[in-house]
C-alpha cells in the first residue's frame, strides 16, 4: 500500500510532537453497490460513474443514449471503503481529525465500524474528530444514499408546502426534486446537459494530527481606505488551540516587494480561535493594482505569515496578495428612469464583456487543471474580461479561481441555487449557512471575484410565477425567499466579506428589488439591475428586438457542435438532423426547429442529396446563425454604453449564454465539450475587441458607432468599403479624416442614407452588395474588419461558389494556412477535425484573393495530419 504522508515542518515546526502531520487517504478505494454484485477498485477523488467506466464495466457514459441506459447507477446506494495503516503513533498526538474537502453527497461515515458522522451537502468541508477512534490499522467506509431517492424522500417529508418545480421538463430526461438536496443542481439534468446524479468522494480526503495548536485556515482581503488614501490588508487566521493553557508568541507578516515586515504579539486562548491582523501599506510605496484582462496587469505580491509560538512552535503560511477595489454603482441617470448598474474596478468604470460558465463535465474528476487552463485561456483569447459562475453547477475548484486571478478574468459568483424554489426547514437552512460560510472563507481572497449573487433566476421565477403557485400562497413563498437569500446567505456574506458587493439574484433590480422588499414586481426591468433575455422567434438581425438594459447577464442562441465532436459519441445511424440521437441530445423544447427557423430567416438551408453532407452542412448553418445572432445582439449592447434613447441605455455589461459545454450536444455554448471553438467564439474575439466599429440601420440610414474600451483616447480613421458579391474588387471605398475616439465611450462616427451609399458605387443594390469597415491609425488597422448586410444572404445576388485552396506550412509550433479564393466567400470555416487547437481567425469573410491564417495546436501534430484532416466550407458550398 502506497503511503500518502507529508510532515509539514513549514506549518508547525520541526518538533516531532508539535508538528502537524497530514496523511492523505486519496488513491485506491474499494467501491461496491448496494447488494454487493459489483465490487471494484476506484480512485479518490472520483465518482462511481468514472470508476465503472475506467474499469470497463460500462461504456463511455456520454456515448449515445447512455445517460438513460445507466440511470441505474444513480438509483443504487454505493459504498466506498478502504483499509489503511497509519504511519505514525496516534498516542503521541493530542488531536486527530478526518477531513473531507467534498463528499457527493449523502453518506454515513464509519471508522472502525463506529459512525463518526454524516454528510448531506456537496459544497461543504467536513471535519470529524477521530482521536479516540483511530487505530494502527483502520477501516473506513462511506455508505452513500442515492441522491435521487434521497431528494424524493426529503420532498415527501416536507409537508409545509409544495416546493416547485417538482421535476424538470420531460425533454430534459432528468430526475425530480433536485431542490431538496445540496448538490450540483444540473446533475439531475438541464436544458443543455444530461442527468448523471453522481456519488463519490469528489475532493480530497486526509487525516491531520497535531499537538498544542493548529492553524487550519487562513484568508485575507485588501481594502483601500479612501480617507487615508492608503491600502490596508485585513488577515484572518483560524486556530484550533488544544493546549489547556494559552499559547503565546509573535506573528511576523512580510511582503518584501512592498517593504513590509510587521511583528505583533499574540496570545491564543484554548479552543477554536480567530486571530485578526491588519497591515497598513505605506502610502509612499507604490502599489500596483490587479486589473481585468485588457485593462492592465495582474500584479500580485508574495506574502508570508510566520507564527513563532511557545514551545518552539513555528507555523508559516504563504500566499499571493492582489490589490484591487470593486464598486457596484447604482445611481440616477439623467434622462432615464431608474438606476445605473455597472462596476468600477480601481475607480474606473469597466464594461463587462464575457460569458456564463457551467461545469465542463458531469464528472468532476475529469475536470483537470489542463482543461481549465485551456478553457480559461480561450476566454481571454476572445477578448473577454468576465465569467459568471452560474448557480446551477458547483463552486469551482481552487485552480479555476487561481487561473482567473492570473489571467485577469473577473468572476460574477453565484451561490448554487438555480431555477427553483427551496425548502425553508431548519436543517436545510443550517446546511446552507455552513456551505456559504465555507465558500466565502475559501474564495474571498481572490481578486477575480467581483460580486456575490444569491441565486440564478429565482426572484424572476417567483415574481413572474413560472411555477403557477396560487396567488394567495405567494406571500409565504416570498417569506421563504427572503429567509434563504437575505436573512441567511446575505447576512453571512456581508459579515465575512465587506470587500465586494452582494446581489440577491440574477436577474434582479438591484437596489430597486431591495426597496420593494427584496423582490421586485418586474425583476427583469431594463431600468434597473441586470437582465436575462431570450427570444428565438423574432428576427435576431433586428436590433430593435433587444432590451436596451443597464446590464445583460444572459442572452443567446443555440447551435450544434462540430461533427468531429459528435462523432466520438455517436454512430453512422445517428448522423442526420432528425435522427433519434439528434432529438435525444436536444434538451431544449423545440430547440432543433428553432435553430432552423432562425437560420432560415436569412440563409438558404442546406439541400445536399448526401445525408452525411446534409448533416454536416446543417451543423455549419446553425453555427453561422448562432454567431451572427449573438454578434448582432452583443454589438447592440456595446454601442448602448454611452447613450440614453427614449429613456433607456447606459448598458455596461454583456455576458452571453453560455461559454462551455458539459457534453457533446446542441447548446448555447461558444466552446464545445473539450474546448474546440465554435464559430461564435471566433466572432466573440472580434465583437469583444477593445476598439470596434459597429454598423446598423435605422429608418433607412446606415450608422457606424465607434466603441472603445481603452483607458486613453485614440486618434483613428474609419475606412468604409462596398463590394459586389460577384467581385473581389471593391466598388467603392472612403476614408474619413482622422478623429478622436474617446476612451471608454461608444459614439456615432459615420452616418449615410442607404440609398445615397448605394448610389456612390453605381449599380449597387441591397441584394448584390455588402459593406465592410474598420478603424486604423497611420494606415495600420487597430480594429477587426466588421461588415453589414444590406439584405438577407438568401436573397444575395451574384454570390458565387468559391474555389478555396490552402497551402500549409510550419513555423515553430505554429502552422500557417495560406488561403486563396476565386470569389468573395462569406463565413469561411476552416476545420481540421479532431486535431486539438484553434485558428487565429475563422468564420471570416474573404473579400481578397489571398489570406493567411495561423493554427495554434494544443497538442503536437504534423503538417501531414493537418493536410489529411483539413476541410473548408463557405456559405455558397452548402447550397
């Protein structure tokens, strides 16, 4: 048996009777089902599904219809067990704890056949005193209950009132009563994901032994004192003092780069103690602040804290400290009813550009550090600066937040409640209180987290009566809502973290919801707070459909993932749009039809006689549609940041739904399962660019707005070109005189009646011409080239089927694709199948004969493999 032993001298000194000893119980465990018919070895951290797959008992759970075929796994009661010998003499340690960082979810824990505790919350850390139970040779057992059966049992036992929704819509093929268990809510299914209610030890488990005292947790928050004009660092250290007498000594705090070394005397009384420390940063020493991506550096400072205590006990901790301020600004706006809703970082208003994060896998043991880095790097590569960690998943692992700190990704952090009402019984509320206290302590030192949010869509669900509760019962449900999110969660958050704002829900009216008693009559108001907006039936090219709101934290359209992604979980019989597989994977009611309807408004739908080609072309057109729809909507929000029109505007956030996928299926995502970029993600790289010209029409006039997210003004010129669809040579172009585009503004920089514009190029009509435009400085482009369609592309006249060729060469670790086209080609899509990586651009317009695109592989590959896998599609190819 491999020993997972670590003597932490850095934590508690070199003395063998006073040093803290940590013994990991991770690794190999025995896992068996309720009746013992399945008995196998699995890995901790992990879950039952992953173990069954790894040991060959089941297929890939994601393959085909296996989410239904393997439902039996989550309906069984599984047992995890392990025998181990401790590599230390337990009699020499005053306190020995068994610590579970995360248990999924409902279990009874026995050590040496003695019940030492129970678990019922996936999001809480559990610590059990095993000092009097542990032996030299031990057996540990976790007896899990099926989360599905437990949730049903809890629902039946709750007789105060119904707590809807009871079950998800049938199209989701999910399980019922997920709101009665503190577990990943989407694990019972969602409209983009499967039902895999897992069981297992999903985070680390260890034994800790110590004498005298133990520093078991440590957190800190920098605060800026506006009155004193200086930074202050508030530090909290949490001790378990088991000495019968006080433990004295000194604590030394050092931040060398800021010339800080501060010493305080401390005296720790017996029991659980919190030591609060404060360090003032000399105002004459410059402190570099942490900035979101695109706005500055993510500077951090190394800090050490050393406790030199009685009996030669030395305890040291180190961490990286980042300095930044965050403010949520809700104040009156001239010419508009309501209040603003935007964030200032380090005193600067920031337009939040980004998306919404869901769990990247149903099985958390498959969410590796490498996968997180890949996905989060793709966030900043697309010019985003924020992610909303959505409230139906999990509080992400430490590595996620560390990477967000490093990359400059702001985090809107939901608490894990979504699209449901919740019970108001004492045991549930107590469990939530422990969960919230743990997560706030764990996460509050991260500068990336800029706001806490109580839940996803539960205020709007209640007040818009999504669940058809009786109107006479509404006051009681409102009381339950306020008790959970205000009296419980909000109270705990604000008592433990005063460094960032808290909002009770998303969407919500912010300060207005508070004024209305914590729930607003219209939580999705355009004049307050944040908005969620979805409309699959209106024309997404019509910008007047979209809300000119203060902040839009959800919006989007579906598409299908690429064929290479679907191919890994399907077979040839599945490869057509109306297959059983295609219907099964679609968990959003009428989703497949809605995609084709929206695409058909502006594009000719594919009509190949080859079924496989037809399926691939349909996938392509759904991605074109999604990319163009989200582009149009996002550009509307970006150009609304500086204006009030008819009392609406000052939009300061656009977070589309959703960033990533949990499995291989149609969804709103821009990154497919595993990280492959959809066309939308390439579009996001452009429509979130720091400098961007945005074109649109209003009452026959063509406008271009210039949008800047920069901190300083830019002297630029605008170039406008008109092409006929049948020619690579522009019919007309004009370049404006240099002008100043103000920092942090969106303003009109060009307007021209469409009829006048068409007359400038001779025989132009709406159907046979297209407009493109970009910003430049000293003849160097400083923005993406944007475009504006004068008609639907299904009505485009003169659009030819291009012959596009590619010559591939290698430069270091990067591959160069030299493209050549015979005609204008809209929505050129380069695909290299299952070879992991991304292009420098994709889904683009070719309005010149040649273009060079780079390919950045995520794993080693060769020119030959790329040539064999390469395929190019443009819009005219699917007709």
